[in-house]
């Protein structure tokens, strides 16, 4: 069935007379994420009471290595002002400066922590983590006297503890997260300790049966005898809990000798022990803050996993104004100790949006003005690289806005990483992106020359740097301009006199390539003097890998040629994306015909043109895709049966202004088996053009206080809600094919409304 036919057949018409909003004090137009506070609330929780908007929509992506094989691992425990801040608003909030996180490629596990009995992660965190293949845990915590009483009640009988555990399993399943962090920070009567251990074992067994790769992790707190006494290591007093679940979170006040004992006692489960690092530095080795890397280095030397606690320090303590700059600098200082994971599924699509922005963009144009924040909108994030020497120092008071560049700030370059190469530098004479610059010499000669001048740089420790010719590069997110979403990836830097090409890794992959792979990106040039933007890709199995239309540089590195503007595949792709883009955004497309290849890494390249001696550059990348070319032939996903309920109205009167009519309603729709990335929800009043209300990350959307035209007493008005599914490849169907819900409404002064359906 064609898109237009679906839209026509599934149009719904509602006859409504404007009335007052419900007077029920429990009526709430938008669900808000929150915790459970009592045993009664836990036992009485029912699956049917959960609003669809509170459930995570994005399945967890595949990545390598898998959690069961990764080690040493990295866990992040999110403790931000008691939890449930701006993130509790599941449809987003109008702000551009909340705390957010985007270094997912360095994580294995994420814990949403707060000091409530049952902390259920808001769906935005789950969706963002799952896009990157990261498991998310909720928190089950008891504390002080109230916690003691709770434990007495829950652990009184095996029947009661099993019922509580079953409820926790069901909660994780319904909300879509991946397990639990257990934190019992109160004394437990010694006679109930057998039941506490049984609770941990039973919960772990049941959650494993319900959820793939589920995890239950225990916090270093209560001892086997029931006494609350943080050990700051794994020992015989608490080892029973590691034996009962998937992991053990060591308290923060450990010593180097305690790490040695922990490693020895853990045996072959050493990677299941997560040693805590408090970024606030409370009696933690190294003191936290900008010295957090000191503690992490000690943990890695001991061969153990690490748990980074409260990284929101950069937002809470250092403030909102310089948050993103401080966040990047903080993670730049610890990146060398955090192994990077590989994305391993297609399609891979990202607009680099971090889930916030000054405006909401679509295909290069502002579609919805004003600041916004919604973690569910966060896309796959790149590896943020900053090779300026000052990036490894403590932050200065000076701030560089993302609309400005200062090419004189850095004279040295540092790059790379101890676990993987991040930056490649090539010397004079080598040829790079032939699609951008043309082919001016034989491919084999160019490959040989480039191979002979190839060199790599390792990431130094804090305070160290490597001398070079003045080349540097920095990747960061910027919300001053975007292609789709709220942010673009800004690549800025300088090529020195001896550097012809600089390649910076943005994504680490492990993807078996289809026979024909499309690599595309959308970009614009903010500033460039004799420098062009290009792309290269590496493969793992270059001995058997065969690629057409590329030439190999070194060790499986390939420089593909971009397709000509008249190429049919490029033309079809542009049409699938909705035609030409606004505001100087340009699509570049690469086609790889391959056999037996595994894509490994994607690099963006800055390439000096012939005759240039030194050049600064600033490129803005708005989208990147790695697709199976056959996906261009697939039909777009479709939905059906859009309905509304809880339709309510209110009239707002402000002295000196005409009255405003506000509408609230809850929309929901059915989705077939097709997978989608999100839904675009639009509204049209009468014959006016449709306007975007927002994006939905579940098959539901709540319309909140939408101002609509006030009908005259003699006629009715029509309002349409349109829903467009967005495919996993990022393609959107036409508005003509959007499924819609039509609402005809009239003034209550009329005796009757005559509706033409």
C-alpha cells in the first residue's frame, strides 16, 4: 500500500465541542519520570499503569567487545543533585544548558542513581545509552533507620523477598533497562542475612532469565554478618555478594595495597570488580576533580574495572557557562585509561546531536526555534579529540565560542591514544580525497608515497606534549548551527608547513560490510584556506578484503572516491533525504563495492591543496551514514490507527489581549514490525502549513497547551495532527503520506456542530 493511500485510509475525524479542562486534580497531560518510595509502592506497582512515554523505545545496539568479554570495564554512576532533574521530562524541556553526557564509546555500564528506594532511569538516559550499546541499571537502595525497617519487612519471609525481586525484574523489563544496582546502606539483623543473600541471588537469576546481558551489581556496604561497614576492598567479609550476582562496586576510600588484595581474591572474576572513583574527591586517592585520572591509572595498574561516580561535578561545581568545554577537557584527561568500544551494526546514522540545542533543525533549516533538551534525541556520538597542548591542562578563564577560531593558540600537536590510534599525519606530496581534489598522479605512486610518509603520534600524559610543525585538530559539538537536531560536529585546526593531510578518527567500528556500502556525510565549510574536507575508512581483514574505486594507503586504510554529482546512487540518496538542503549544507557520497571486508574505523581528513604552505580550517559536519546500498530500495516504515484521548481545552485571558484557546490531548498510534528511529509529530490548522510539535520516541505523544485558533460562533474549525515515522536510515516520507488524526471543533455557544467527515 502506498504512503498516500495509508494516510487517506487512516484519517480519523473527531467531533468535539470545546469544554473546560478536567477538574480531576490527578489529571496530568505529560508523564514525568520518577522513583518509587516505599515497599507498598513497589509491591503495588502494575505494568498497566505505565504510560508508554515512560518506556524506553530504542533497543540496545550491538557493540564489540560484548560486556561478557570486556575487561577491564568502565562503569559510570550518575548522581546528579538527587536525580530526576530536567531529565524527568520525557518529552524534553526548553533549556539548552542542563547536564548531559556523550562519552558513551568509553563506557560498559551506566547506573542511574538517586537516594530513593527504587530509582527507575528516565527513558532519555536509556535511549541514549542503548544507541551506543551501553547497558543501563536502575538503583535499589535502603538507608538509615527507614532502610532497616524496610529490610525487616522485605526479608521477613522468602515469599516476600521473591515477590519484591519479581517486581524489580518486571519494572526493568517494562521500562526497558538492563538490571539493578543494589545498595544496602544500613545494618541488617544477622538472622535476616541468609534471606538478603537469597534476595540477591534470586534477583540475579530472574533478571538474567528475563533480559539479555542483564546485570546485578552489589555495592560495598553490608558485611556477611549484617553490619554496615564499608571495606573499600573485596575481602572475606563481603565476597559472598560478588558470588551471588554479576559485579561488586568497591567504595571509594581504597588503597593500593587493598587493590592488590582485591585482585588476588577476585581470581578469574577480576573484571567484575568495579573500583569506585569519586569525582568530588571525598577521601578518594588522587582527590578527584581534574586529578581523577590519578585514581583511574592506579586501578588499571591493578588490572581491575573502574566505577566513575558523580561526573556531573563539571556541571555542579564548575557551573553551566563553560560546561561543555570542561566536560571535554575532563574526559580528555582520562580517555587513555578507558578502552573504546566498536559499533557493530548497520545502518549507522548520526547527526551528532547531543540531545539539546539553541534551535531544532531539519535538513539545514530551523524547524522549531528556541532552546530545547531531550536526551532521547541524542545520536551516536563521535570520539571527541583535542590535540592542543592546553587541552591537557586545567581550564583557563578564557572561553572560545564555537563560532570563533584562534589558530595561534597551539604550536604543538598531541594525538592518538595508548589503546588505539586517533590521529594520522601525512607529509608532503601525498594524495588524499580524489573526489574532492581530483586525481593528479597514479594511484599506486600516491599510495607508496603516502605510506612512506605516514607517522602516528601517541597521546601523552598530562603536562606532556610532542613537538611538530604546528599542526593541530579539535573535534567538538556546537549548537550555533546544525543540520538535523540541535548540534553539529565542528572540526577545526591547522595544517603546518610539513603536513599535507591530517586524519582524525571519529568512530570505531566492527561492521561486516555489505557487498555495496554507502558512506555519506553532510558538511559545510565555515572557514578554510587551501584546505579541503575528506574521509577515509580502515578495514580489519585487508589480506582478503577487496574494494573497488579506492586505493590502499597502509594497513587496511582506504581513501574512497566521492561519487560525481550525476551519479544515480547519489541522486537517489538525495531524493530519499528530501531533496537539496538549505544554508550551504552539501551531501557527499562514497560507494564501496566490497568482498569479505569488516569496516573498522572512520576518519575525517583535512587535506592541503597543491601550493598551500600552511592552512587553518573549520568544517561543520551535520550528518554521517554508513548504509547498505540496498536500503535505498526499501519502502519507508508506516504506521496506522492514530487516535487521541483525554482531549481537553482551556481559555487563557490576559488583560489587554484577546483570549487564547489552548488544547491538550494524548495521541497514540500503532506500529507494525518495522523498526524506526523516532516519529515526527506535526499540526496543521485549516489550510495553513503544518508546524512541528516535536519528536516522539515511543508510539505516543502528549500535546500540551497548544494554542489553536478560536472558532467563531457560526462555524467549526479543523485541526490535523500528522505523524511521520523516521526510518533507521534517517529517511522521512512525504507529508502527503503521513498518517493523520483530524479534530473538528466548535464553540460551546452552538447548539450543534455539523461536521463534514
